[in-house]
């Protein structure tokens, strides 16, 4: 379980880095108002990134972010199930 949590934290950090990279592009392109919205609502940043990935040249970042996001969902489910099984 410890290794699984370590992987979870590592993937979480990588997701955060992708978020920050796209957020920087969002601030530069759309300005402070939408940049702050991107901070408050990460889903907006994610959707904006996919809509503008070709114009902003961030296709690779968006693909990595999407794969990591799916992986983190799987890890959350796996870690959650393992935690529940510990209390049985």
C-alpha cells in the first residue's frame, strides 16, 4: 500500500505541474480575469487547454495531463478500496 500511495503522490505532482504549465499559457493568452478563473476552476483550465492546444502548442502537455488524470482516478479508486479492506 505504501508504494501505491507514493505513486499516487508522484502522479498528483505531475498533474499539478501540467496544470501550472497550461495555466501560464492561459494567463498569457486570456489575461488576468480568465487566468484567475483557471486557478479557481481547474476544469476550465483543462477544457481551455484542449480547445487551444494547437494554437498554444501544448498538445503534448495536454495528452500527458489527460493520461495522468485517468491514472490518478484509477489510483484513487484502488487506494480507496485498499483502505476500505483494511477496516473489515
